[in-house]
C-alpha cells in the first residue's frame, strides 16, 4: 500500500488480523537474527527486527504499544503450536509442505518484483506538478467529509463519566490519551483524520454531521463501543482539494498505471526467455483430483 492506507479506527481489527497472519506464516525453525528480543519460547526468539521485515512501513509507523503486545502474544501462541506440531512430525505432511513451498516462492517473487520495479516505476516530481497545474481545478471532493477526534470506551457508564468531565472543561485530547480504547488515535489525542460516510459507522457520521466545528457530542453508540466525538473540520462536496492532497492523488494514480505496465513488461521479458509448457486441464483430471479427497 501507498499513502492511501487506512487511517481510522474502524480499520484497527482488520489491521491486527493482517499482522497476526504475517506473524503466523513467518514461524519456522530457521535461526533467528540477533536484535531486540521481544519474546522467547523454549529457546526460539522473536525480535523487533523480525517484525519490522514483516510489517509494511505505513503500519509500523502507526503501531501502538498495545497492538505490538498483541502481535507478540499471537507469535507466542503460534510458536507453541508450531513446536508441538514439529514434535508430531506434521511439518512433513504433504499439505503443509505444499503450502510452505508456495509461500516461499511467493515471498521471494514479491521481493524480486519490489527490487526490479522500484526504478521502473519512479515518478519525477515534475510530472506530478505538470499534471496538477494543468488540472488543479478538477481535483475536488466527491462527498462531504469530516475530521474528528474521538474517545472510545466500552460502556455507556464510562462514556457518561467522560462526558461529565468534558462539560467541566477538561481537555478532550488529554482524556482521549488516558481513556480511549482506540490506541492508534489516542496517541494523537483521539484524531481520526478525514473520513466520509463510506469510511466509518453510520451512527458516528450522523453524530458528527450534527456538530459545529469545535463542539463535541454526547455519547454515541456503534458496534465498537461508545464514542465522544469532537468535530475539528468539515468540508463540503465540491470543495477544491489543497495542493498536497491533490498531488498525492495524482502520484497514486500515476504509480498504479506505471506499476501495472512495468510488471507486465517484466513478466513478458521473463516469458520470452523461458521454456514454458502448459498442459491441458480436462474434466477427467479435475474429477481425479476430487476423487483423491485432498483436504
């Protein structure tokens, strides 16, 4: 992902599940690199450096201490299961070996693509500037959007208690840092960045829409808990984007097109010098595979 990575609290659970998946597939009996040790299980270690290789940079920069703890706990659980599986020889299971083989190839191939295409997809700033100056008036918001901060707590009682403190004049950012369950935004005083109705829970958006900039809401319930919402900006559909955001959109669009073209070109180059054979896939072949009862 590039700069358009998800920025609000509704993505947190998906983000963590993705990181957990990365930790799980990274478990192996290969020697671990020396570095900042985060956990050990029967002599096997997990280092901060191991995780840095596995977690995309845009996620690493937003990883809170609590989320890192959850990743570490996932690794510990998986390592315990992995070691027990080794004791039972399950690493020799053909299904496991096939998955490991495919995963290794995918990871190595992805590394090749990243290194090979990095130069082919470079976009000079002058190209972005040229497009922006020619089309700047066309870069406008398609929908109303909001910028808000929030304090997320699990119960209505806790939300009411925080609401009382806000009405007494306590600082919203300070309360968010101290009490919000959404630790990603809490570290920024509760700031969620900009969002539209497509990005976030409907109840949350409706509550934000009723606020004046600079005011905060009474407790609002969503599937995630109870929120106190502070509206910090509102922008109407049709408003012109500022130059930095417009240029980032241009860059993302150019990169997407150029990356797709460079990837296809690279694949074509490899195919032109490779011996490739494709064998016919028939109904009888598929029936034979199904008859073997593979998991």
